[in-house]
């Protein structure tokens, strides 16, 4: 599927419209079949099933083909949307790539989404399959997936990894042992000439707007543009060893983590957020060239990393609340670069490597190149101010059309693109003739780790419970951006009701003393 803009023009890639994410993996597998490609978190058994895995490129490529063949054999057709809600393991990476190799569209769902958000998303785009990790922490995602499917008519198949899979679920654990692969349809270029395979939709992710959840579809070329900008700005090198704590459930998580790994043909080690002991064990043993962390956490851990004598040539810090970057501490870790990546929901991202002062760099007004300030750099994005004083983004990583096709005429929340191709992020800014400073989030928006909420929507979700006396608010938090706090007369009853309603556990955990919920 290729989206067209409001004028009916196809959205071909602007940085190389023949490349696809799958082709990047195939290339790496041809060039480095025996090189180590993927490494599981060492503490994997503490949060999901199965022992940790380490896969070469040849093994990863084989597993991706096995997943793709399985999905086609069960009856999924080209461009069918496949939702994925998985722990941060090698199977998650392989599944996303397997969906793409099968000619399908991947739709990652945030890990803490429950019935309300998940069912809304699945219904909205007509997803036909759902793939999950059976257990993530204390949550039974097999049961959740069956619940989602029961309430979503188009879902025909539920697939998963893990022990004790229920009847009716398509198991995928055996894809590592499959010797004879299920056949795939002829590759697109073998069926008919295709001048721009990179323009085809690769992924659908979900943003939050005042009116509700918004589906955002991106082509392969747009995904690659985002990852290429991060790779070039952070000066990562071919065959680097990368360690990521970011989950693959958003544009930023995939573009910052998955795309540079594919472009570089290096090793990607995964960390399921967040276990400080496991992270330091990985940093101590892997000899990482690049580490991807949430920005506030990178600030916090810098002194500990230096004190431990851990070498880390490149630290890539993700700021999901970009207005907080101005308050970041100076980066002073010897022989280590810090690259800040400001994330504007599912619209786009901007990366900037810090200079000798260790302070964050200003956002340039106009064209943003990668690497910044270097001759011959690529255009990564374009930044400008709207008449309302908010930041608008355009360029090769920013989608130019709503999804599903025709969504702008449906009356439902949709991705809004201006006539000039720019998208208003809603983030307040101040600027001079050459630079822009982000000063605040969209009105009413709060970020809790990797999750964004509208305060009014959260309050509506708890309204009507606890005799209408429940209240929820957001307070600043050093690491998560905000933390949610709530008050209610009957806390346990309210939490039970919110769980039964399928509300995000972050909202439930705001009331009283409940177990800690990871928000990375």
C-alpha cells in the first residue's frame, strides 16, 4: 500500500525510495552471515518465557523468513495489518521484520495498553492478526490478546511466543527450529516492476491528540530517514555493537534502535526496561560502541558509568519530553559523545550531538542536516514556527498523509498535514533568526516515560467511579517527565474497576500504593 497526499500524489521516499527495512536485513545477512546480530537481555527469564538467545545474521534471517512464511500460510494477505505487543526480546525484532518480509504492515502496540486503547486501535485500522509475548512481567498477554480479539471482529488470528499457549492460538516458538520454510509470495520486484518499494507502508504507530488516539502510517523510506539522521549525527560506525533500553512500540523506538542497527550491520543487544543491575552487567561485558537510553536516565547514570570505568564511545539520549532538554546536565564523560534526540510524539525526531561545552545544542531554524554543520550532510528534517508559536516539522521522515486512506473525511482523529507538507507538533517554542528552543508540551499533554496522555482524557476515564470523587493529576518527575497521582475514597475498588475497564495500568497505579510499573 502506498499512501497519497491530499492531491492524490504517491508518497515516494525522499532519501532513497528503493530501500526497505527487509532489504537492509537481507544485505547484512549476505555480507556477514556468521556475525553476531542480536542478543537478548541476560535477565530475560525474569520478565518473559524462554532462555536468552544470541543469533547470527544467518540465523536471524532464517527466523524472519520462517515467521513470514507462517503468517502467509495461515491466510494473511498482502498489506494486512498485524498488531504486535511483545517484550523487548529478539523475537520482537524478528517478528516486526517477519511481518514486513511477508508483505504485511506491522502495528506495534505499547506494552501497557490494555483493552480500552488496544481495542480502539485494532478496530480503527481493521487489523487482522495480533502477535504477543505470552508473559510480560506479571501480565498474561495470551489472555489479554484473546480478550482483544473477542472484541475486535476483524482479528482472525492470534499468534504468540511463550509457555502454556491456549487453544486456538498460533504458536511461533518453533520458528527457530524450522528447517523447511513455508513459501513466501514472489517478491514485489519479481511480480511487477516497482520503482519505489521504499514508498510502501511499513508500520503504523499511534499518537495522542486532544480528540483521541491517532494512527500514523510510515513508509520504509520515512522510517529509514529517521534512523539515518540518528546514525549520522551520533557518528555510529559500521559493525558497531549497540545496546538499547528503548522498546520497539513507537516511531522513535524503532527509528532510533532498529534502523541504525540494520544500516550498520552491527550487533544489537536488547534491555527490557528497566533493571539497573542488568544494564550495568551488559555495559560491563558487551564493550558497546553505542547505548540508547531515555534522556533523563542518561543524565542520571553518566557519573556512575564513568566511576565504573565503563567505556562507551557514543551515548544516544532520547527526550520524549523535549522541553526538558534545556535543563539537562552537562555531559562530561571522558572519551564519550552524547547525542540528544528530541522526540515529538509520532510526528518526527531531531538529533544533535553535544559540542565541547557538554551542553545541548540549539535547534536550527529551517533545514536540519545530519551530521549537523558538516559539508555534504543529508537533509534530515525542516523546522519552522507556526503563527501560533508552535514547532512544525517537515522533511523526509515526516508522513504526508492521514491513515487509513480517507481518514480526514471520517470525522475520527487523524494525522493532520498542512498544505505546505508541515505538521504542527503543538510544542511551544521561542526563536531568533537562526535557532529554536522548545519551551513546553502541547496544552494539557503530559509524558510519563514513553507514554503520552491528555489530562482531560485521564480525568474522564476515572469519572463516574468512586461516586464521582476520584481525581488524577500529573506532577513533574526527574526520570519519567511526569508521574501520575490520584485520590479516591475507595482506592482498591477504583483500581479493580479500572483494571476491569481495560485502562492503562499507569493510571491505576496513580492511586495509592501499588506495584511499580515500568514506563520506558
